[in-house]
């Protein structure tokens, strides 16, 4: 039996519509905070709206904004993002993507691993609720993220995988 991820490159991963739109939204929304430039937020909105239509884009866009805002205010440190058009992902971006994918699949163990790597503080229920809301909105918009296996997530997050 082969994994759905076998042979998948980062370029393949970022070419998938769900991953591409989520990552672009997160990067652009954070970029608006970093630069104070509203055009970053407009770019995020325009991208999602162009791909999904206004009605389907509205809820995921709002929740992406809330997620970034929450992480910036409550995370104990600022999340790191690569520039919007970069074809790679940094550790924080990998953890964010894995966190939303885990919330989409209702995998609390994987969510906690990813969220714990993003924050010096305990992630808490607010972040989980935001991630589940975003994941559900993405599902309703026809966007299902690829799951990140716990063994891969442990490598990304720099954690030991305790399976007992």
C-alpha cells in the first residue's frame, strides 16, 4: 500500500488549490500586519474571491484574518512567514498548514503537535476553535487539505513522537 503523499514534492503540494490558497491567504494577511500596507489584505481577498467566488471566499478569508490576528496577539512570539510568492515553506508555515489540516480531519493529537510548535504558550481552545472553524469553512468551499502524518509533523516541529 502506498501513501497518498508518496512522491509528492513541495511544488506539487503548493500547486494544490487548497494548500496554495490557504498559504497565500496566511502570508498576505500577515504581510499586511508586517508592512501596514492594506494592499496585502486586498491581494488575499482578490485571490480567494477569484478562485472561489465572493460567497465561498468570504468565510475562509475572515477566518484566515482571525487566525493570523490571534497568533500575532496570543502566541508568545510572532509567527514567521516567507514572502508571498516564495515556493518554499518555513517551519511555522508548515505547522500552520498541518494544524488546519488536522482540524479539518478532527485529529486533535496532530493539531496539538503543530500548535505547540507555534507557540511558547499552551495553544488553548480558542486557537483550536479558530482552526476548526477555518477548516470547516474550507471544506464547505470545496477545499480539503492533505493531512500531515504525525511522524512528519514531529520532524517539522522538532518534537519526539510519543506513541503509547
